[in-house]
């Protein structure tokens, strides 16, 4: 079945770049997503990328997709304390407006 | 735009009681999703609707769970009877006719 894998934790220093990685198994995924969840809150859609793209940039966020290796990454430039959260990778299984399959989330910890 | 609205935000109930969770999607969105988040299993899709019609309920754990969408602006997720293992955060999300899903703040359910 579909599977999305992420590292559980990432620790970076304030001001450095954060790179959160994700691998997925469903080769039919048409869209891949990054969501952010702060404590006690819902999931905030950060960005998404269509599977025929290999890069998407949006201000401090850069998404890289290697479809051959089924590898997705999210780079956050100039990481700030407000970026501290859990980041979820998700894919939509290629079926249009289908439900998403999520990874377990990566806790981003910012060191001062 | 108010975003996806869920109620109640917190629910504490005793085992065996009926629980009803409510969701109002973003106006104009034609797909609605119910997810459950637990520490052990992460985020799981329970069911989703397209144009008020249930499309995939394979994620609904048992017959104790049921969901309805009587119109485009309202959905319910009902658990009857509730059990302690149903304790989780339940998220509703909605999507326009594209690939973006927007999540509500969630309902934290505790069954004692």
C-alpha cells in the first residue's frame, strides 16, 4: 500500500537552513504536499508540487522533487523560532481530489 | 474567509456514549474529508465526500463510525457507542475543485 516516510526530528540553529526530507512509495501520486502543524493547532498547507515539476520556490520555502527516487524535500531558508513545528509530507495517490496519505511528521527544533 | 469550522473543539465523554462531531467546509469547496490523528498511527483518512456523496469510506475503523453530508455546508462524524481507543484529534478538511486541502482546527475527543 501507500507509504510516506519522514525522519521524526530535525534540529537546526536559528538563521540556518532547514531541510526536511520525505520518501513515498506511490508512483501514481500527482501532487505532493507539505503541511505545518503547531502545538494544539490544525494543519496549515504550506506548499504543494505537481509531480511533473522538480522544484517550486515560495519565499523562504523551496520544494525539491526527485520523482525517480520518490524523494521530496522542503528547505526553509533563514530558519526562525516561529518555524518550530511539526512538518508533514503528504501525497494524494494520483486519484484527483482524493484523501491524502501523510507521513508521521518531522519535529523541527530551533536552537538559539 | 472563516476557514473550515469544526465543533466542538474539545469533547470529553464516557465510554458507551454517542459522540457527534461537526464540520462546516469553506464555501465553494466541493470535497470534504475526515481525518483522525493519534500518536501511534499519525494522520489517517477516515472518509471523504465529493459533492456531498461519500466516495471512499474504507478508512472508517468500524461500524460504530458513521458520517453524513446532508448539504454542501455541513457534515457530521458520529461514533456510537464510543470507546476509549477512539480518543484522538479528529480533523475535517475541505478542498475546492483543485488539489489543495484546507484543514479545520480539529476536535480533541477524550473517551473515558
